[in-house]
C-alpha cells in the first residue's frame, strides 16, 4: 500500500425529501447565489423545493450553466457574486453546475488578475467561498470531492482545478431525482462512475487489498443496479445504490494508497472539447483501447477484475485479462453506449494527431500510472479508438 | 437503503514515518497534553518520535491510561488540563488512550458539575477540546470516529459517549507500529474490527447493496491478511491492510443507510466489566450465540455472508446461514480466540441473570436492529455463551 493522506469534510445528507434540510446548513446571515443549469429543475419540482428551503435567506439566482461548464458563462456569474456581495453559493444540478460553482468558489476569493490562471497555472485552492450542493444527476462525484473541470469554448480547452478549499460544505442526495432523468443521463452517469473506478483500479497490483475490494464493490453494484435504473428510474432501491456508487466512485477514498491512471480522462476530455461528445461516452470510447494498448502493464489487474467482478474463473491470466476488456465494452454497449469514435463523428481522421500535438504543446508527456505514456502513445491509443 | 447523514472530518495521515507530520497539524501556539498508556511507546521508539515532533511546542505528559480507560485516572488528567491551561490533546496509543482522550476533550469544555453525567445522561458532545491521535494498536477504529467507551471500576460499568465534536482533527497511522505488537493485541485487533463489521452488517437485507459489499470487503481482507499479520507482524503489506481495515470498520461509512445491531457489544462490555476479559474476546464469546438465538431474523444476511465471504455455494439458505456462524467461530478459534465464557472464568454461573438485571435497571429493554431484544433474551444469549 502506498502512503496517503485522506480528509473529506463534506457532509452528505442522503434520502427522500432532504432538500428542506439545506436551511439548517447555510449560515443564517448568508447572501446566497443559487446556481443551476438549463432549467430542468423547474420541471421536476426541485427548484420549488430549493426556493422554499431558502425562503428565510437573502438570495439571488443564476441559471443557464451549460453542460461542460463554460468559462465565459461563469465569468458572468462571478460578476454577480462580486457586485452583489454574495457570501454563499448553492449549486443545484449535476457535475457541470457543481464544477462551475467550484470555479466560482475559487475565483470569488482569487487575488490574481485573470481567473483563467487558476486552470492554466494549476493554482491549488486552499480556501474558497463556502458552498453547498443539491445533486440532481448522479455521475461525476463532484458533490463529495474538491476537483472541477472547466471548459473554454474559445480555445476548445477543458482543464482541471482543485484544492482542499473546494469541498462542498454539504451535499443533498435525494435518489428520487433519478426518476426524472432521461435515459441518456442515466447511462452517462453509470458509465462515468464505472470509468472513475477503473481509472483508480486498472493499474498494477500495489498490495492495497481493501481498496481493490472497495473498487470492485462499486463496479459490482453498478453492474447490478445499472440495468434496473435504466429500466425503471423510479425504482428507489436501485436509484439509491446508483447514486451512492457515483459519489463513492470519486470522493477520494478508493484512490488512497494506490496508483491511479487518469489517462482515459485526459484523452476523453479532448474528444468532448473537439466534438462535443458527452463526457461519459468519451471514456467508453477511449478506455478499451487504452487497456489493449497497455495490456502488459495492466494485465494482472485486468485478470483480477475479470475474476472478481465478472466471475471469470477459467483460463490463463492473459486470457482472463482479454475477457475483462471485452466484458467492459459489452457492459457499455448493453446500455447503448457506443465505444468507437466513428460511431459519433464521420470526421475522426486526424484526431489522434491533433490530440497528440495538443498534449505535446501542454507538456503532457508522462501520462498514466507509470508516468510513461508520451504523446506518441496517446496518438496510437486514439487511433485504436476510431 | 435507509436515509442517512454522513460527515467525517478526520484527516488520516497514513504511511511510514509519518509521526513527524503532527507538528504541521497542531496549531503553533497550542499548549499540548501528550496522553499515553502503559509505556509501551517508550520501548518501540514512538515516544521518541512524538517528542521530537513536539519539540517546538509547549507540552506536558500524562501516561498510565489503562486498557478500558478508567474514569478515576481520567479525572487526574482532567485536573492537569484545567490547572495547566492545556489547549490541545494528543493521544498516542490504541483505542483505550484515544477513547480516554475523547472523554477528556468533552469534559474539558463541559459546564456541568459532574463529568460522569456525560456518560450516564448520554450528553452529546457538540464541541470538544481539539485533539489528534497517533495510533499504536489497530483495532477499535476510534482514530476516525467520534465515539468512546469509558469504564468506571467503582461501579463495574462500561458506558459509551460521543458527538460530532469528538472526531480527532488528525490521526497518524503508521503500519510499522504493528511489528512491535504482541500476538494477543494483534488477534484482539483483528477480532474487534471483524466484529465491528458484523454489528453493522449481520441484520436484515435493507437494499443497501454497496454498503453490504463494502462490509464484505473489509471482512474478506481481514480473513486474508489476519493470518499473515499474526505470522509476521513486520509484513508491511499485511500490516497496512490490517490497519486500514480496522479504521474503515468503524469510521461510520459502512453503517450509513443500513440497520445496525450492536447488541453483541452491549453484552460484551458487561463481560469485560465483570471479568476483565479483553474487549475483542468478549465479542467472540457473544456473537455466535447471538446469531444462533436470532437465527430467523438474521438468516438472510447470514446466508449472503456465507456465499460472498466464505464462498459457500451449496445448500439451502438455512444451511448456508448455519455454516456462516460456524465459519465465524472457526475464524476466531483459528487465531486462538476462545469463544465460550467458561474458557475464561470458572465463575460464570449467574452471569446471564446479573447482566439481564443490569440491563433492566438501565432501561435497556429494546436491543438489536429490530429493537426487539429484552433482558430476558439477553439472559438466554449469555447462557448460550457459557
């Protein structure tokens, strides 16, 4: 097991009808900015519940934060925060709204001239404006971690940020929200959470037996409840497990003491930036090729995963590892997630070279758990994903 | 899945040689009271490491906190805290020292006249004196939770306390400490952690699939590394997993969203109070009888546990459930933990009646996950444990 530090101070409030509890969590004298996305919360009753909960607070609203939270839109919200002397942020939405709110939490207290520097200069946020969240789409885990990914359309970039100051103070998880989600968001959520686990698990054995089993537990549960959620999103038992899996997949716990990869995300982000493909789907496109390309380095864990998660008991280690990749692809495909770039765009030619060049330009020359993947490897992996 | 709230702000600092990090965690102007037990830390180098880490702080020492932290001894430490204007506590030890420190954290700021009331009146501690821990014996999980159990020899009582103000601010977990532990403490730790999981798992199915798998993960890992740790406590891979299992077994995570039992602990505490039997061993005495007595209520989970943890694939649900109890007993016995009260004392006659009477006197008439066990049931369970 590798050495680690772990601290996660977010308070989770999980269950039916818990949105009203936010009134107890936000300091009474706060001036709140309520942030949300495209307005779906106005159709499923969540907006009304949140407004009712905030009725004794001074608050303003900022709607319209798009999927893949867009820098230019966030700058407008930042203007509101500063002009209106906002002291508390409340994100009501999925990963995009929460990530956007994390950027705002950081930018609101940032003393530099240009908030984009927080992303390009990897500035770690030690202290942000306090914020809470009401999660409406289980997927990214942003509701219980301190990271965010922000997109800038102008430069077709999608960059990460984070720091211990960016944990939500609280997050309300009411699994009933799942019932109003379209199938596309459900399968994206399942795929996103599943791939989050893979990024922290599909590396090499590091003697972290408990963490391995926790990761396997999340994947097993997603395999078990995923089809039930898709079939009937009002199945509370399935929805509640789906929701908690998504949070646990990326709240930091399973990555402690183990090597992590994250190359799939680095490559996937580029496909979203270039083609607008849903984040989760980019992961399903890249992951199988990534594991095939890095087969030797990852085959021991692939085989363990085949045995424990997919119950593959026969065959050599290599045979099990091959089956593991197939099973993963089939799982994505069973949810109607396409696993090739050409399924999403006809203009995929040259993508591998474009991405490799961008990685070179950014100095991203040491990706993966061994910090051994160069842009030339990325080029080959993306080509295998066509 | 049941509704739940979860927040655990303790910072874990895990790995080799991390004791020196405590200097960064304690506020610079603190006046520290260093608390420890019987002095084993003076033989294994931990005391020297802690003193070196505290060299720039004002600090006093209070040693001699016994196993099952004794109220009268703690009152002496409380006097030191008040007379010397201590502002920060540092527990260096196992669960007893950490639990004792939690009592002191609460009592130091308690405004009532009699600190024993914190225990007898179940006073929840919202704010305590800040404290950190250096864990020297993996077992109780106290290093990452907000509960404590305190003993009062005068009245042969062992009572619990807790509250959100009693999480350690930080806990240092260096698995190298395991190498200096005697076998007795190792097997106690494995048994204690294992039974902690059982108390939160061996109830009835509540549709919390992920939590079930996490619990099974901890038990599987303990079964895997336990014998390795006993055979060679300097096996770092095994020791680090053992240590992290103990913490995860009782840091609150696996109990969220599920019913919990804890009747085994309630009964076990009495055996420690009456006979001085090691805490972990009292759990191994009581648990098998408890599961046999409550077989109907628990058989579904017993069978799931048999299948997933002990790989029992044949037989009816009832047959699997019976095997589950046998396997659990055999696991304890394989570590030379005796599982009958008569293995520890010749004067066991009447114990069941004594304990039942004490429970009646305290009004403890609704134990277990169904809150259905009366003192008359307790009497039968203890008799079955003779």
